[in-house]
């Protein structure tokens, strides 16, 4: 393990952990906004209690997500100072806008939502959560603006060995951003939908008195999850087609395509191969599918790893430009597999709801409860494919990962911070899971003292 490898491992571990919370926060913010809009139409006590219940879970996740996100910033100065110097003039602008505008917007209106019950008008209180939802998406937008520069640099020029921004609006118009952001947003909505549907299914299955309370939330969650799953596929397809031209090596690695394909390129469902000898001993291909994925037609050649390696050497100089094949190939298929499972579960659940048979299927309700982990697994697999598949570049075509590390930080210091951060994240994870399970067990009536329902069931201010 070299200092570069250990620094990569630390960053990968921390960013994966942080990315567990981000999609839940984005998706849950929109789910809460919809649930509160529904509540202000029905004004039913049980709808208010369900809204408060999911609000508590959202706030726990949001708090841990903020802490894990703040710790990410330390790594740029600790382990990646060369990278920070090289790209800071470009990378800093969207991150500054995210912190000063989008995150402040989230925080402000979360405060209004938490403390504004019965202190601001019902319309303002509902709008505060909608603004939180918009703020979370804006945060994702600005962060992905920075990440898209790493994937496809635009709007810059090289000055004294580092990238300097020349056109801020070119960053906003980056083609990579406009295939990456919709894909992430759709995945976040799917994550929020499954989070609400899974927990609602638990109460519908285990506690009869809450069936009528959580059935509307479960219906909403399944609907959002089903629509989000379809959008993820559509946006992911657009992103894959863009990568054929922007990062062809990543797409070749995701297919373990050693040599150029034929005119009718097939896509393998599974393939077992040796990445060293580049020998494939078993594969299940789907004819024409890779051409369809790449060009939306039955014909179209896709360049292979060997061809692209020679092309990159000619373009960027001597070096090995092939990413880790096993991680890229299998993370891509793992993401697709989980995406298909999520779509089936969501659509099947909606069908059972439509035919009024879902409550009679405790096995499926239990399956729905466990499906809460599926979106997070798919999100992680997608991140691994996106970031590992870009290697050996930290900024594609401009700076290699090996040149981005801090040159004066010894490996033992990286190891110490890696162990320290990992243990800290582990403790935070245990605390969050414990809090989530605690409040789920307490149920929607845990804060009943905060409500003062009148005789007609409408919640009144205390």
C-alpha cells in the first residue's frame, strides 16, 4: 500500500459513507414537502403525526450527513494539496456558492420548519419544506458542477501549471453536468421514495392500528420510487451515451471490451475474465445491445481498451491509462441489477395497492421493508463506477491521481488519519442507526404531547 493508494482508500471510504446520507436527504426533503402539502389539505391528526414522524427521521439523517460532509473538506488540504493547488481556482467557485447560498438556504428553512409549527402561517410552514427540498437539490447541483469539471474539464486555461477558470458559465453548461445531475436527482428521489415506502410497510405489516395512517405515505413512496426508477434508467442511458465520446475508456472498461467491437456490438449480462491476461472464459452477451446503448441504433462500433490505450499514449504521453477493470465492470452491473429489482418492487407494490391486496401480502410488505437498503447500494455502485472508472485521472486529461497527493505527508500520517476518521464515522453510523431504530420503535405518536387535536380530529395550536 503506497501513500497514493492509502489516500485514495481514505477518500473513497469517507465519500462513500457521506454519499449514503445525501440521496436520502434530497429525496426525503421532497417527500416531506409533498406529505405536508397533503396534510394542509386534509388537516387530519394522523397525517400530522406521520409527517412529524418522518420529519424526525429526516433530521437525524440530515445532521449526520452535514457532519460527514464537513469532514470531507479536510482531506483536500491534508492528503490532496497538489490537487487543491492545481484545480482550486476552478473547484472553489461552485463549492463556495454551494456553501454560501444553497446550504445556508437549507439550514435557514429547516430552522423555520422545525420551530415554526403554529408560529408561522400554515402556507409558510409548508413552503419552508419545499424551499429546503429545492436547497438540497441546489447543493447537489453545485457539488456536481465541481465534480463534472473533474470528469470533463471546460471553461479553463492553464496558467503556471494550474487550471484557472476563464468562463464560469462554461462550467454551468458542461455537458457532463447535464447528464450527471438529472441522474443523481432521479436516484435521490428513488431513495427517498423507498425510504418512506419501506418504513410505512413496516407499520402496515406489524401494527394494524397504523394501517390507515401509513397507507397513503406508502402509496406516495412507491409512486415516487417507481417514477424515479424509470427516470434513473433514462438519465443513465443519456449519461452512458455521453461517456462514449467524453470518456470512452471508462465505457470500454465497464464492458471489459479488450478490442474494438464489431459493427453490431453486444453487451454482456455477466462476463468472467482475467484482467491481467485479458482472457474471457465465460460470457452471456445480448446481441446488438451495446450498439443500442451507445448510439440508439443496431449498428455502431465501440472502441476497445487496447485501441484507447494506444490513443491515450499518443495524446497524453507515455503511461498506463486503463482503470481497474474488475471494479468498473462489476459495479456497473451491480448498479443495473439493483435498479431493475427496485423497479420491479415499486411497480409490483403499486399493482397490489391498486388491486387492494397489499395488506394481505405480509411477505411482500416484509420485502418492501428490507428494500430500504437497495437505493443506497445502487448509489454506491454508481459512484464507484463513475470515480474508479476515471482512473488514472483525478482531473480527466489534465492531472493524474498520483500527482494530486500531498508530497510532504508521510504514509504513517495518512494511516493515522484514515484510522481516526474511519472510527469516527463508525461511531456516528452506530449512533444514527440507533436513533433511527429508536424513533421507529416509538412510532408516530412519540411526540403526541406536541399536538392538541380538537374533537373533529383537526390539529389546533396549543
